[in-house]
C-alpha cells in the first residue's frame, strides 16, 4: 500500500533511521532543505544492476556486475559529498586560483573578487544557488547602494551578473560541481552608459601645456602626458621599461597588455614628448621601470588616476579619468583625418566597434559622415592662394635650373612649342 504524504502517521523506526543516515551523509543546508544531489540506491533488474542518482534530476547508471555498480555508487557519493561541502566563497577562490594559473594578472583578480563577493553570498552552500535564487540575488544587486550612497549603476550590476555567469559556467563545465548554470537565463536590466566625460579641445590644450611645464621636474606629469598623447591604457604606461623607448624617443613599444591586440609599436610625433621620454630613460638600466623611480614592481593602474586628478585640479580643467584621455585621443584623431582602423590599432582594439562604443565622443562619426558627404557633393575644395603661390615658387625654382636645351625639350614635351 502506498504511503500518503499528507498522513499524520509517524514513519516507522526503520524509515526514520534511514532518513537520519541520509541526513548525516547529506546534511541540511542553510536554507533548511536536504541536499539535492544524492545516490538513491542500487537495484538488480535481470542480469544487470541500476544505480539511481539525483543530481538534481533523476538519472540511472546501468552496470553489468554488482561490483561495478558499487564502485559507481561510491564514486558518485564521494563527488556529491565534495559538492555539498563547497560554499560559494570557496568556489570563488577556486575560480580565481584557476584564472591565476591561466596567467590572469593580480590586479584583474582583485577586481573580479571585488565584483563577485559583494554580489554572491560567500557562506551559502553552492548547490543552493538555484535559478530562482540567482534571479533574487541579481534583483537585490540592482537595488543596492554603493559606498558613496548612490544607486548601483546599470554598468556595475550588469558586470556583476556577467562575472557570476562566467563563474558558474566554469563550475558546470570544468569542475562538474553543478548540472546547470543558475545565472544563464537571468536577464540584465537597465542600460549601461558608454564612454566617459571628455575634455573640450581648449581644456585639453590647457592641460597639455601645464603637463609640459610640470614634466620638466616631475616624472608623474610625463607619464600622464604620455597617456594623453598616445592614448594608452594606464597599465601600458606604468609597466613600460626603459628599453621600450626606442630610436631616441621616437618609438614606443608595448609588448603585451589587456588583450592580444595590445602588442604594438607607436610612433611618437611630438618632439616635446620625445625629449621628455629620452630624459626619463637617461641614466637607467634597460630593464628598469620607465615610471617607477627605484621601484621593483610597477604602480597599480589607480595610481595614474590619482595623478591625473591632481593635475586636472592644478591646471584648472574639469576632472576626468585616464580612460577619458583615451577617448579624447580617438575623438581628436578621427576629427583630424585618421581612419577608424588606425585609431582602433593605436588604442590596441581588435575592431573599431569597441573604439566607437566606448571611446569616441557621441556625434563624432555623424559629423565625419556629413563632412564626407558635403565634400563629395561640392567637389574638390579650391586651392588656397598661399598654397598655390608656394607651389608656383617651387616650380619656378626648378625651371630656373634647367639649361636652354632642357627647357626647350620640356616645352616640346608638354605641347607648348613644336
């Protein structure tokens, strides 16, 4: 006779003992529900044996012998024990260690931990993070206030969701701790702002002039000026060695960086920056940091942000961040005739789509398209009088050096005389 789950009758002592044993093997989690992954039993069916496991859905493993079934059941039990003992915090640390072994930099790992741990409950058992719980966690993240008592920006909570999704995908596909990714179908909300506030051209010129003056006795100003003129990432400036300044300050070598496209050689067209970088490298070993004094390890990226902030205040221009200088670099380059491919390559991007989405000032591409359309409709621009006079002077000088015979031959060639 089947047992009525709604009945008030107490279970038998044998059944209670079995449940107690199961609770000992799979203890109650922080939410008060039993572990979802477990081995139900081994059943003989004809000449074969079936191991039934819930992980969390029901699954059967068929074996030809009892010994094989016992081995599979024991292996599944050990795996479920390991999973049930793992907290979210432990899973995060294991993931970070994996990324460290893959070559991820320490600063990136710290940023990732900073994003994940406030978002995910570190003390909670890993298996309790279901799709419903994941949706609740993200909803709570969208309503959280920052340490500056401001609402969480859409870009911030969307990034947390992205990193959590990557973490649990790794736990499913690589570690096999879970059967499915609870964050896979959680939909991000809000719209992330792209791009940073940029200086106007006159403001950028004012900051440039102030940095040139300050750089004569302050290497920090030279570092910020390098970022402003070349459009580099902060780490690409701070990690440079003396040997990366080549050809008397005319070339700047970046051997590695955030992406595979970061490796590039940049030509320095500014004579002032060439002289400052040559001065910065003078008297130092080739392996020494270009901007680090006697440090053995480079400054972290936020250091350059602090330098730039103080220099903006001193120069009397609005406060901007280093990424804003990269945006200013790309905007001005495009407005003055550089192609999109060249700008993307200079910034170390794989495509111009990234450059346009995050760095170019809104409206710049529209203005460029309008300028090209107007130029196409109006035809070639008339030559400026000064330019025409200069070209005529050059031609006159060239003709004056010809002999009478050469001049006569030239006139016959162009059809003026026969």
